[in-house]
C-alpha cells in the first residue's frame, strides 16, 4: 500500500515562530500537494510540486513556502506563524490518477 | 475555473436508512470524479471514482454515477451503518498543467444506532 507519512499529528506553536511540516511518500510519486482543511471550506490547495525542486502556487499560498529537495519529501514552511494559520494540514501524492493522503497535522498557533 | 458543489451537512440518519449526498461540478473538458471519505482522526481516503460519462463507481455498498448531462455525481447507499459516520468529499480532477484536484466543502454524516 502507498504510504504518505506526515511527521506530526498535533503541533502547537507560538505566533511568529517558523514552522516546518514534513511529508514523505514511499511510492516514487512525482506529484505532491499540500492542502489545508477548515470546517465549511473543505480542502484548499496551498502549493504543489510536480518534480524535485519544482513548485507551483495553489489557491492560498500567502504566508507559506515549500521545499522539495528529494522526490519522496515535500515540506511546508510557515515563515512566521500567525493565528489564522491554525488549521488541519494534509499532504498528498498522486498515483494511478488518484490522491493518496497522509493522516494530517493539526496545527494550533497561539 | 473548475468547481465542486455538494450539499451542506450535517446529515443525520438512523441505521439502515437510505443515503444520498448530492454533488454537482463545473469543469472544462472531461474531468474524472471522485468521492473521498474522512473517518474521525484520519486523513482522506478514496471511496470510489468514475472517469467518464455514465461510469458508475462503487465500493463498500456506496455508488455514484457520472452524469454529464446534469454535471452531477451523487453518492448513494441503500442501508447505512454506524461505521459509515464520517465526512464525505466530492472532488474532480482535470489535467491542466499537470493533474489538479478540486474538492467540495465536505458533508458530515452521522449515523445513529
């Protein structure tokens, strides 16, 4: 089975901190995505990547950046965390024309 | 642009009731359509999919038919169980500078014993 692993299930950070969310997939997928999930808003795409060192902005990239140095790893970076970035963050990779998701990171910014 | 609309929740049903969750989409070209499910405390997982008009996706007793004429992909199940309590997301994918996915807002289903 495809496995998409997110490094933390729960994370609590302070306003202004730099936050790294890590995601690793084990199926050699080229395409990887970061979404945030908020009640009533569904999933919104933050960034995606189609190849190593390649990134594209999604619908809500403001306040975020990403890094893809290796094919299996796609990191989401909050340069200076703010309270409105409190959310569930979901990483996914694409294979067989469908998305495989990690279990999510619930981030709270205080 | 592409978009997905689905019925607002929450939906509360008794066990063995019939379930319908409506989903309609707007897209250029010929998207693939999906239903994803998110059980409490977990990430999303694929429930079923359909890749062309009139295709029926099915899994675990759930079904959805790709209706191009009504741009719909409604999810149905004849007899729900308590274990079906989850959030259900309708989604489409279209190739536009790579494969991209668009999700609906999700519908929370609670099934009572």
